[in-house]
C-alpha cells in the first residue's frame, strides 16, 4: 500500500514497474496513458484488464483484501503545529504498535478546511474504531 496522494501512488507504481494503481476514493492512475488521474480513462483501463484476464471483475476483486477503515475529522485551529504535539505523536506510535502489520494509521491536515483527518485501518472494525477514537481524542487536545 502507498501513502495517500497521487504522488505516493505514482512513486509506488514506478518502484514496482506497474502501470495501473489508485486510491480507495476511486482515483486511479494509468501510466501507459497519462501520469494524472482521469475518471474515463481509468474506467476504460479497468474494463480492459477485465477483458484481457478473461475473468469477471468480481473474480479479480476476490484477490484484494480490504480492511475496515474509520475516518474521523477533528477540528483544529488554523495553522496548528499538530505534527509536534507530544501527546498526538505518542498516541500515534502506540496505535501503530498495537496494529502492527495488520493495520495502518494516517493523520493529515485537510487541504480545504481546518480539520485533521484521522484514518485507521485494521483487520477488526471494532479495533479500528477504538484506535481512531483514541487518536481523535489526542488530536482534539492540539
């Protein structure tokens, strides 16, 4: 998995020598066509993969394992230095240690509003929810 953002998806595709990749939001990159995401081109690429494979889309997706994902938005003061907040850093490290290789954490500032986006994926939905709430509570103290 790549970090969130076209830049990171593009880096991961280049590293692996792949031509098609994307994000859970539906944003796809088809490097044999262009280096930016385009919905119509992306849809055609997926259809082309299905046809070439001789399998149904449902069959292809059976190989993809998705974990439950919790996304919480936490209001913060504009310009807050949330990255240096000791409590948030410690709590993030603790949650990452708890999840290990069976989950992931992403905390980032929104580009459009004064909020932190707190995202947690885990194999277990209840664990993802608990961990996201812990991080959101720490973020509220920023």
